[in-house]
């Protein structure tokens, strides 16, 4: 519990800067209980208004939690959500932040990821985020290539770039934990991206394994992998073409993550990587609502902003 406690203290004190007079909701499911209990222990030593909520794991990322959980998130000053399925791109999370709650989701987090990912200097991570943001925030077009075969161009349009620094101290602010990325919900995209890092439902891909995606007019038109294709098709039956939306372009900035471990939550933050997501982006500045948000991590990318290669953290 000692290592988990240290990580929990980072989350409660350094990231959230939780005050003694504030309320906090710790939201979890049956499979992440040890992590949630570590967070609750530190939170309850900090404030007398800490609440612990646990429910069965959802079926897929982006699935809405039970309404009592959503209500508790909205009512609190702060929240932390270590869950098996991501709450990041849910209406419940968005509504909580709109109501003034600040907080973080920790989707799919394991004890290893909790300990390794939160053993970091989040002030330094914030500086790396700012350096990347300065290079891309005014670009109309961003191109990504990689040795695995990626060559895709994103039209940013009027969409705003965001920083996920892990410093969650202002009312309504939101982050993943572990943190460290700069990301945007692009207006459109065309080309090919090849995932050779981590992607669900596989986790960390084997050496030489590649998942290929063809993109046209902002939608994925071909998926080489059967597992990912089945997940997208299942969502497509529910929401149509929204499930094939190219939802996000993200750049990892966490220099404390020196290898991919198979957790999307941690691996998408690894400095010098890029991740591209399919599905929902309504909660990150886009207009598409879907019951999925599938991130794929690309190793060794090169990123160009309006034709100029940018410098990525290492």
C-alpha cells in the first residue's frame, strides 16, 4: 500500500491541491477497488467531505455511469475516477466539469500504472505541454508520418488545442491521470495511420504487429484488424458513421514514461509518441457523440505543423 499511497498523495495534493473545506467524490468499479481505496484514504485525511462510490464495470469505454454516480460527480468540488472503462468522454464527466467540479479520470488504470505514472514531476510535464502547444496551436494543417507507414494529414479548422498537464486546480478543469499530452479534436483528416504501440482490445502490440487504418474525409474507411473492426462496427450499429469519426490527434509529453507497457492511459502520454482516436470527441471540443473512443499509439512519429517539423519531447 505504501507505493500506492505515495501515488495517491501525488494525485490528491500535487495534482488536485485538495483543500480541507472541499468535497471530493472517488468513483470506481469492482475491478479497481485497491486504487480507489488508496485515493479515498488520502482524501479522507485531507477533508471530512470525501465520498466513495463503486459500481459494476461498464461494457465499453465511454459508457455512461449510473445516474447516482453522475450526480455525485456534479455535486462535488473535485472527483477522481479510477475505472475499468473510461469516463473521460461521457456526458457525466462533462456535466460535472460544467457544474464547476475539477477532476481526473484514470481509465483502465492498474496498480503498476498508478505507481509508475504518478511518480513524476507534473510541473515539468506542464512545461513540456506548453512547448508543444506553442508549436501547433496556430497551425491550420498537421501532418503525421511514421516508420510503420503512417502518413495522415489533419485539418484543425477552428478547433482548439488542449493541454493535459495533470495540474487540476481550477474549477471545471479536467485531466487524465497519469497525465501529459497536447491534443485536438480535428475537423477532418485524410490518409493512413498505422498503430504499432498500444491499442485496445489488444493492449501492447507484439513486435512487428501493425494495425492499419485508412481515413477519408474525417472517417475511417478501412480497418485491418478484426478486433478493432468489431468494436467499431458494434458502435456503428448504434450511432452510424459517428463511430468511424477520427476523433483526436494527441502528442505525448510525459518524459517520465520511458517505455510502453500496454496501458492506453499511460502509453498515450509517453513523450515522443502520437495517438489517434476513433469515435467520440464531443467532450474534447468536437461535435461527434459516440459510445466509443479508441486510442491507438504510434511509435517514433514525425509531426509537421503547416509543413514545419516540430520538436517533440524525449
